[in-house]
C-alpha cells in the first residue's frame, strides 16, 4: 500500500506514456505494424484457400476426403499457435528443413487460419437451406456445379462477418511471431522497452493493435446486421 | 417418338425405406405421354417421396422406375441426364436468392446443356411472357410475391425442355389469393400436352385438370381412376374417409 501511494500521476505517465519516447517509438512500431498486417493478410489469404478446400473435403461423403480434413482441423485448432510456430521453426530443422523466419511465420499463420476458416466455411455452407442444393441438382447440375454456382456464392455472404473476426484474431495472434524472430509489433515493442527502461512501447503497441482491431470488429457487426436484414427478406 | 411410346413412366413395385421406416411399400404406376396424374392422400403417406424417387432425389430401395424405356434404378444411369428430362417444382419454390429471375432461368441450360446465351434468353423471354412476368426479368426473388416466385420456378424447370414435370404441393405455401395464378400456369402447361405428376391438396384442380387421380395412403396406391369416379363414387373406404375430410374442410 505504501509503495503504491508513493507513485504519483506524473511519474505514472512518464513510465507508461512518455510523450517524447512515444514520438520516437511511433515510426518503428508503425513499420512493425505494417509487417504484422502484411503477415496477417498473406496468412489469411492462403488460409482462405486452404479453408475452402478443407471445408469442401469435410462435408464430402467420401471418408477418404472428410477424415484427413477433420484431422487437419482438429490438429491445428487443438494446439496453440505458439507451439505450431515453434515446431515449424525450431523442430523441423531436426529433419533438415530449415526455414527462414518470414517463411516459417507465413506457413504457421496460413495453416493455423486455414483450420479456423475451414470451420467458418463449413458452417456457412451448411447454413444454406437444403432445398437450394436439391433445386440445383434437380436441374441436372452436378454436385460441383451446384456448389460453385449456387451454394458457395450464398455462403460467401454469410461468412464475411466471421471471416473478419477471424482476421482480427489472426492479427492479434501474429504477435506470437516474435518467438521466431519475425520483426512485428510485439518484437519491436520488447526491444524498444528493454533499450529504454520504460514501458511506453507496451502502451503504444496496445494502442496500435486497438486502432486496427476496433474498426474491423465494428465492420464485422455492421455486416452481420446487414446480412440478417437480407435473410429476413428471402 | 415420345408420342408413340405407350408409357412415358412405368413404376413397378417401388419401395423406399428410411432406416427401418418403409415409406413406399410397393407402388405401381404407369403414366402415358401427355397424361396429367394428380396424387392425393393424407400427410405422411409417401407422396413427396414418390415424386422425389422419380427424379432420383431419393434413391429407391427396390423396384423399378422406367422413364422413356430406361430403368433409372440400374447402375450406370446418368443421373444428371435423367434430371434434365424430369422437371420438379417444390412447395418452397427454392429459387436461387442471389440471382435475378433471368439468371435463375439461364444458369442450368447454359452450364449443363451448354446452350448459347441468345437461345436461352429467347426461350426465357417467351416463358416469362407467357407467365406474365416479363417485366420481372431483372428482379431478385425476394422482390417477388410467392405466386410470382412459384411461376418463375415453373419457368426455370421448363427451361430444360423436360418431357415430364413433377409438382409437389406447389400452392401449399401460398396466400389463398395467389393460388389461382399458379394453378392457371399449370393448367396451360397441361393443355399444351405436358406429362405431369401433381401432388396436390387442391381438389378443384385435380377434378378439373387431371386425367387420372391416384389416392395414396401408408405408402401404397389405394385407389385410382378418372377424377369423376374418384370424387363422386370412391370404392375404397379409406378414400371415402379422406375425401369427406378434405372436401368438407
Ligand atoms: N429424408 C427422410 N428421412 C427419414 N424419413 C423421411 C425422409 N423423408 C420423408 N420421410 C418420412 O417418410 C414419410 C412420408 O413422407 P412424405 O414426405 O413422402 O409424405 P407426404 O405424403 O408427402 O406428406 P405431406 O402431405 O405431409 O407432404 C413420413 O413419415 C416422413 O417422416
Ligand atoms: Mg409432401
């Protein structure tokens, strides 16, 4: 109690948000943020491709496709991203696979988001009424044609909000890339903090994350509202 | 050639089981080209399942379905080819909500039958004009009334030039004032010589339009005959009970 009382407000601000340091750190952290966004965008984009393939495999009636797909999903959703990244970067060298940090990071984020995106797509596809597939098939379309022209275009609208949320989650998770030496926000934050003996870089990093995630979260809930209106029409 | 065939559909001892629930227990039905057959019967008697078997949305457990001389239950039958010959219209319309009326009509003939856009468009315009929906060409399904949507669904099925049309309670989801426009479209189709299998609760339609009425109960055809016979002098007790229930309701 005594200890807390001795710290006054000015000192507190100086420790956690020193304005001069903040100005000095900002360009470094912003360029790190740019990298975080690039990693996340690339990871999410590859994740969307992986996710679509895995989702189609999971809902397939061929066990040869659906079993491996669900093993993949369970594996990557059942282990922490931290462990996945470390496995790719620190464990694969034991079998002679040495990846540079940026590649290990991209692969880790892509495989991880692929698993989550797969579940989002699967739920989206299953949310389309059964009658749509039947109507398409009854017109002579193959399963693939029905999926491609009828089911997936409708599912895409449904998955935009959860995909945005997944993007937000991945952006935050990209901070874990610091354990494999990728110079993103968290990595810069740590090095700036230890060089300055000051906590300002932590505060600033948190603010940068918030300035990215809050608008995206609002966008997701806005889209969700728009979609529910679209649905009540149909 | 179709006209020479004695029967366009021959269903022989058709059985369908879901788990250990036998829903169709040996259905026999023969349909001549251009014939309009109405199927009536209580809920759960297997009417929808019978229709869905004819275009293979359900796989029959045993028995034969012979369409234009080809047994659909044989392995190696091209399901997608069969379905182009047999159009089906559902109670819930099932239009594609992300596509306009025009796109709904053009999708399958262009992608499945690889017909040219011009040819399909011409056909679509002809059908929609006949249905009185030409000005809705660019509308989305959710901008149409139920009756309009159902007529678009009929037009969509006709785009494939089917030889047989199946209708499963297509007016049951409609507001009463919209039923007539859909039934009128079906009457016109019947008058044009289309072979039709119609599951319906519209006894007036069955009486007026059908060549034959089939009464189903508990997975079998209990009685069939000309509409005037079935409606005025049913022979079977279950038919009598069913009709007295629906006609007084
Ligand atoms: N996919 C399915 N799986 C299991 N049971 C089913 C399935 N489809 C239909 N059934 C069962 O088969 C029976 C007959 O159903 P069907 O839909 O053919 O009856 P129906 O005569 O069309 O009735 P309704 O007038 O209510 O439409 C019902 O008991 C139903 O529960
Ligand atoms: Mg039914």
